[in-house]
C-alpha cells in the first residue's frame, strides 16, 4: 500500500479528506452551508428592519430574492448528488451536515444518539461520524468524476 496516498486521503480531525477532488466537493458543500446561513441572516435582517425604511427593505428583499434562487438551485444539485450515494450512513451524514446545516454534535446525535452506550462513548461515535463523512466526500468525488 502506498502510504503517501493513504495519508493524503486520511483527512483531518473533522473527517474531511485532503487533496484533489474531495477538496472541491467539500468546498462546494461548505459554500452551500455559508449561502444558506447568509440567506437566514438576511431574512432575520429583513424581519427586524424598520418598516418605514422602504428603500432599505427593498434592497434587502432584492438581495434575498437573488440568493434564494441560487440557494434553491444549489440545494437541488447537491441533494441529487447526495441521493446517488449508496451507503445510507454516508448519505445521512451528508444530508444532516449540508442540507440540514447541522453542526457536528447534532449529526453525531442524529446518527448514534439512540444507542444505549452513546453517552459513555460519545467521543468515539463522533470520530466515527468524521470517518463516515470522510468516506462520503470521497464517494461524492467519485460520483462527480464518473459524471463528467
């Protein structure tokens, strides 16, 4: 086994593989998370804006409308990619993390929180989630490569 390629695919402490196609996938998914978060922030800004500031409200609304279109298109594309992942744990991890915008502890609990030993072994389960995530990114990279 080539240890250099193993190391390059081993990933970091949060289950994110390093190198090449997996990096591109991870960046795309993280950019989607940022876009979704930005859109939520814009909605909150709009809800808190002074109703008398019509120009300000219009600018926020126009910005939100453009981002909603982009977000919806990217959500659909990412969702379709994730649906092509055959492993149910990989698919669920990706859906929870990126489509549902869950934080790592929430992904961990959703995946393994119903197990009797979860509280005693929560850190071990978190590492397992990171490994599943790492494999899922590599799987997505393969799916994208095959589709090109």
